[in-house]
């Protein structure tokens, strides 16, 4: 039989264990109400230097979630003081408003890094702010180190690098869906509020 047949059978078998390939935006009235609730929780629970990890709607979100087989596709650093996030996308490291970031999420986790305390979170955020304008690390996505460039989850970890014990190994490339390993989930929009 042709090799393409075997590839098709393999993909069909594995797809039963996979996450959804594409997430679709709900109706606008549902999305607005949901985003309002998420924003309220992030503003209530979050602090500077926390991580926001999402499953987004963009084609690259679909690609990342599919390739990593995790329900999360993008990460950013929370700047609660300015109601912003610092994120790395193909255009580079840049600022977005918190409402803009929430609006592009299907699911959102607010994570407090294990190395975060009142002092380190402020210093980490200052470092993140200083990295705005840096280039996107396309080669980092395959595990190569390109200095002074960052992909999303690489950025979130890089700002805490001075506080990560030398013995603690974080695999490269680090994926958005792995960030909860190095933090405490304070809020998950995918969990109903009555739990």
C-alpha cells in the first residue's frame, strides 16, 4: 500500500487523542459577557509579573496547540499596574492592553510563577518592559538559542531567569502549555465558577 495511506491511518488514529484543531469564537454577546468576567478576575487576582496563558483563535494559535497537543497556545506577562500585557508575537516583543489580550482568548489561565514574590515580580516586570521592541525568536521554537530575541513562553521565563535555581532544568523549547509546571494557577476561565 502507498505510504500516504499509512500516514492517513496514523493521523486518523492519533486524532482521537488530540485537542481541537480550531477554536471558533462564540457569538459576540456570549464573548463580551465572558471577557468581562475574565477581566474582572484577572484584575482582582493578578499582580505585576504574573503570566497569562491562553488558547487563542488565530491560525498560529491553532498551529501551536496542534503541534504541542496542549490546550494552550500563547503566553504573556501581566502588567496589572498599566492594565497591559507584554507579549512576543511574530512582530516582536510588544505591549497590548489587557482587554485586547483577553478578547483574543478562548481560554485563559492566570499563573503566578513559583519564583514570584513581592520583590521578584516587580523586578521581572521591569525586565519585561525593557525587552519591548526585541525581535521574535523564530529559531527558538525549534530549540536554538538566538540572543536578544524571544518567543512568547521564552519571554515569560526569561524575565525570571535570575531567580531560577541553576539546578532547575527547563526544557527547550518551552511551550505555553507547560508554564503551569513552574507556577500556581490562580484562575482558569475554562473551569466553571461554581467549582
